[in-house]
C-alpha cells in the first residue's frame, strides 16, 4: 500500500495492491481525473491521463485479468 498524489490536484489517496507493483486505471476521488498508473517496487513509474473511453476499456481488461488470477 502506498500514498498517491494526484498529479492534477495534489489530493492524496491510498492505493493498495498485491505485491509491490501495480498497473491499471485510477480515478482521483477529488478532481475525478482519470489516469493509468504503473508502479514498480513501490515507485511510481508513470501516470498518464486517460479519456473516459480508455479508462473503461482498461478497467474491463483489468477486471478480466483479476478474474483469471483468482481462478
Ligand atoms: Zn485529482
């Protein structure tokens, strides 16, 4: 788990993930901006703005991946 700062509004939020890496879409709770994030070894590698359409696409891909992981 790590604390993320929104690149747009600087609002802090807690991000929990398994292991020490994460890759996927995020929505800022404060400004509702959409991002795709890559975290490796608890370090933020990239944080790119996303369109609503891309966000939904990535979310469904991620949901599918998580489903497979749990089986
Ligand atoms: Zn924000």
